[in-house]
C-alpha cells in the first residue's frame, strides 16, 4: 500500500516536470531565450516582412537561384577526353587486330574439316560413297560454315572494344564534379534558396517602437 502511493507521487512529479520542460523547450525553439527579448516579443508588433517567423527565404545570391554552377575544374565539360581512346569510348580490338574475326580454330582457316560421317574415308560402312561428303571425305567446317573465319569472341565481331580506361565514356571523369559538369552551390546546398535572418526585425519576429 505504501509503495503504491510512492509510485503515484513519482508519476505525478515527473508529469509536472515533463510539462515544464515542454514549455521552456518551445521558447528555445523560437529563438534567443533571454527574458528581455521575450518581453519585447510580447509588447512589439509582429514583423510584417517575415510574418513573425524571424527568417525570410530568399533566392541564393551565390548561384542566382539555379542551385549550382559550372564546375571550375573542367569548365562544365564533366571531364577531359580519355587519352587512351581519344574520347571515342572504344578502341581497336587487340585480339583480332581490328578485323572483327579470327581464323577458325576448328579448321585452321581452311573452311572444311574431316567428314564426321565417314571419318574422312569418303565411303560409308557398306563401302558406298559417303552421302554426307559425296565421297570427298571433307565437309564444310561446322564452326565457320566454310568461311574459315569466326567472329572474334572478344569484340563480338565489331572489331572494337570498350575502352577499359574510361569504361566507354570517352572521358576521364572530373573528380571534382564526378563528371556532372556542375557543382552543387554550397550556400544553398543546391536548392537555389537560402533562409536568412530577417533584417527588418533582426530575427526576433517582432518590431518594437524605438
Ligand atoms: Zn522580420
Ligand atoms: Zn546557391
Ligand atoms: Zn577511353
Ligand atoms: Zn576482336
Ligand atoms: Zn572452320
Ligand atoms: Zn564423308
Ligand atoms: Zn568538373
């Protein structure tokens, strides 16, 4: 019984404490917290410039409201042309010397291979002329269809490969703007707007008559 009463008192006291700290917290959010300024707020007129907010939102003077400006490192280009591919983003495929094709490894470029039906004998098991190669013992190479060449597997026949130095972008990305060519305006953090203390009321939200 005694301990229950004690618990009740604790709850009641902490409720009062919460209420008090809540009140003072609101004041400190409003601004300055000193008691003389709080008095002025009560007696003065609400500032019409900031509607009593104490702050005004203005266009950022640094960027003129655009939120960014051209990167001074790369003059807005986002980077410099890749030295390796001269800005093309791709370079000649080294593995096929830019031809896009390779000698067929199955037939060594001859275009034909030993007939698989007669194993090159030109005759079938019964001794007749092999129907597959018409007796020649050779058939078109199944890999290159008789051309002697196959597509370069590294470039897919395009004869070019993506530049590995710039990942095909053709540019060495500007480190400062990460290739964007634009930098976020620092004062407004890219928003183009800045929140300034109201110059009319000095941030107090009220104008006093003096
Ligand atoms: Zn104001
Ligand atoms: Zn700005
Ligand atoms: Zn490159
Ligand atoms: Zn190739
Ligand atoms: Zn072949
Ligand atoms: Zn055959
Ligand atoms: Zn840049």
